């Protein structure tokens, strides 16, 4: 079975204040699950660049690698 790998990400400023978090897929697609200015959301973007443009002041992109299948609880 071919499973998409996904990486959880957080966007922060230089002081560590979290601006957004979501999921980044290998294909480059992005799903934003929470934004400081909107709260919980389910926004979809074609690229992380679009998300960075929405969040002025972002200086840190933290990625957490997840193993294939982990999103399904395996």
C-alpha cells in the first residue's frame, strides 16, 4: 500500500510565539489546522509559501517528521 508521508509543522516568531500549525505533505500541499488570527481552521493551500505570506513576522518553521501510516494510528 502506498501511503503519503506527512510532516507536522509550526510557524513561530523569533520569540517562540506560535502563529500557526498544520500538516505539510510530500507533494507540497499544506493543510493549516490552527492560526493565531483565526483559531481552529481547515485551510488548504498548494504551497507553504502562501501560508508564509499570510503570517507576517514568521521567522521559524519547525517540522516534525512522521512515519508513513502514523496518521492512521498504525
